[in-house]
C-alpha cells in the first residue's frame, strides 16, 4: 500500500471510529464535523490520532489514540490508546471505541459534573505535609477495574493502592491529572504493562505494575488489569473529613496519605 493510500485509510478509520462513538453517545448531543466530535453536554471535543491497521489470517487489528479536550479542565487533551480486533474493520472499531465509552468517558463525565454513575467511584485523597504548599487534597474519580471474566472479588482499588506511594511526587501541583494503568499476563510469554501519567510514560509506575504481573507467573491462565483515574484538586477544607496534622517531631510523618471513601 502506498503512503497516500495508507494515509487515506487511516483518515477513513478515524472517521468511522468517531461515528461509532457518536452512536454510542447519543445522549451527549454529539456533533461530528471536520474530523472532530463535539460532545455538547460535556463541552468536550474528541479526535482520533495515530491510527495503525493490520490484517492477518482474516482478522483485522486496529490501534489508535482517542484524544479528549476540554478548554478549561484539560486543554492539553487526555489521550487514550485503544486496541480492537475482529473479523472486520467494523468489529475492531466497535471493540476499541466501546471500551473507551464504557471505561474512560464516564470518568471524564464525573470530573465535569455528570450525575453519579455506578461505573465511577469517587474517593477523597489527602497528603499531609508540613511544607508550605500543602493544604490541598484530591477528589479521585476512579474508573471500573477491567479484569478477566473468570475473576471474582478483585479489589477495585488494587492498582491505586499499589501505586500510591510512588505517586506522591507527581501529585504536587494542584491541577487535574490522569493515570492509565494496564498489565496483562499470558502463560509462556513476558508480561505486558503500560503506565501513563498525564499522557506520558511513567517508568516507576510501570516497574511496580511489572512486579505485580510477575507475581502471576505461576498462574496458567490469562490475567488482566486495566483502569483509568482522574485526580481533581480540592482544598482540604472542602473534603468531607478534617484530617489531623502529623506530629512535627516525627520525621516519618512529614508526608502521609489518607485514603477516604
């Protein structure tokens, strides 16, 4: 396929992906124009980037990024890499866009004031510190934890608790942040992990996820964890609970997390 043909195919796949999202999200008053989808209910603009398509043994595989922008809350855009496959391009597109609509968009909606959803948990998170910049906490919008179908009773905050300590230096600026975690174990193969903070690869987070995935090495079945989080800064006085300051004489207490539901 020539470069021009490949480019045209990518544009067409991107347009078809937005059309799939349009059909999934009719209640959000979507308007598709010029390769951009406007979700008027949220004032969020959605685009498709970096489309890669492959066909092998009669199966179509599509990988692309869904980029969501809000002029005030996340002007840089929240970029989510998605993957779909199937016996046709339409099947692959439906799988890729459907996961974003079910597991990422509800979290974005929660941040933007949508009514509470059973798909999203809101948790309060605060760091206690004696540093001058302290005094704010976080309203955490936690998306559903995607797991393999056979697993039951998995703690929905499992990944968050595993990454919390390593996350402290990154939650130092009171602005909206987002985190995407993904890890998969397939018997006989190396674990696959991905961890992105504010769209950028986060090596420390990926290393911790790899530790978790390696603990599954003896499991003779496919295992998956995938989850999306948004962190919204809030003054501590706006959180539901008032947290006591740590004792100044205790060096170990200079920076602590309190995790509230």
